[in-house]
């Protein structure tokens, strides 16, 4: 058999996956350990003006409207188990990890040029801390990835790469004192990875631990916060944001741009009782920092409707609301008086 150099395992995996020769983690792992079994729980509904349902045209790509209507109504969820898999001789990369010809937890494949020039660090024991979603989205890196780091076992070095375009990620790692390997490509003699999708009791406990640590490091700021996304990320620009900001500041909101230094975001969001922002990963800042029972309103574009944060509200002990914004030229326009009325009806503000 021809031996393929370690650095080219991702290429080998890609070729073999096309020939249907993939094997599962159960097939090749050294061990599989149950951390928390499946659990059933009732998910709370998402507050939404009844008349807004007919405005929605399309869901975001990763979901469906049927699933979103279940989230809006509240539903019984089957939270998946949290399980640990341990492997030997593993190449960890920012694109997923590879055991010889088999790739797992993959978001993408590294380019051949990147593989040729990669410096491969070697380590004895490791823990791969990212799911595919937390590799791709900052919000999932926060809400899924950070709690997952607490599953690392003694003696394991943490593999937890950071997308350098996420301006606040390294600051969070420093604030939480999370030590990690600083290498993009690492060959581990043994490495563990946890399937940690379900919001089960073990997951909720870890989320609360991260939340408590962040709250303890920052004094309370404002009770009402508007996070301005501006032109960052995928285009979800509010064309009448100036009108919205003026109205919200008129009822006690403080505005903080997502491009601000992390210390400014922390100062604005810690201890908040209510927040408003266009839907996006940046809302994860306030989710971890606000007060218990806080009410968070996502302004949802009509053509990319998504309420994924509803899945996290029980773990965070918070409430979620959604308010639809209509397409307006190259952005979206929100009904400002209607939004203020919505906040009042949900006892988030008093006019």
C-alpha cells in the first residue's frame, strides 16, 4: 500500500469520500464515552407580532420555514446526547480533523498550496473543540465552541483555532483565560472530540459557567442596549437605522457598534435587561452578558428568516422575540413605532 504523507490526508479523504469509501467515527475510534444522554424538554415560544407571519417570504439557507414556525410556537425538543470519541494519530486542521483517509467535522477542504506549506506541530494528547457550525460562524463559536472547551480532559491540549476576521474572538479567550495551541495544523498521538449538539443538562451547566465567568469580569452597564451591525458581515443593513437609534435612545437605550473594542461592548451589554439588533452572530455578545430573564429582540429580514437563538434561550435563562423588517432597496426597513409597541407589549419597556 502506498503511504500518503500526513499533510495530504485531507486530499486523500476528499478523493475517497467521492468513491463512497467513508467510514464513521464509530468505525475507527479507540473509544466512545457517554457524557450526557438524550433529554426531552419543552422549548419556550418566541414572541412575534401575529401579523408579521404573512410578511415572511424565505428562511435563511440553513433552515426551513416549517422549522422556524415550530421555534416561534414552542415545541418539544429531543436534545441529543453529548458523547466523547477518542482517536489515535489525528491531523487537526481549521477545516476539520483527519484520521488517515477519513475526514470528520469538516467544513471545507484546505487547498493543496496550504497543505504543501503547512507547518505541522506534533503533540501527545489533544481535544478538538469546534463543531462545523462554530468553525463557520462567530455566534456558534461563542455559544457552542466556548462551552465545548470545558469538555477538555486533564492532560489534553486544546485545539481551538480562531478565524482572524473575528475581531473579538482572541479577546474572549484572554478574558476567559482559555489556553490553546496556536498552531493551525497539529498531529496528535491521541485526540478526543465531543459530539455536543443537544442543549442537554450538561451543556446548559457549561453554558452557565461561561456566562457566570464573563459577567463576573465586567461591571454592569446599561439596562437597554441596541447593537449596531452596520455594514459588517453579510448585508443586513437597516436603511432607517438612524430613525431606529433615535427612537430607542429616546426610551433609554444605549447604542454600541459591533466594530467597537470588546471592552466597550462588554461595558454596554453586561447586566442588560433588553437588547435589540438585526439578526446575526454579533448578538452572542449580549446573550452571555445580560441579566437573567433578559428579553432579546432580533430584527429579522423577511427573506432570510431565522430564529436559531431560540434553541439557546433556556440554557441562557433568557427570552427571545423577533420583529420582521421588509426589503428596502439594498437593505431592510423596520417599522420603528411598531417595534416600540412590540417592546411595550412584552413588558421590555414602558412608554
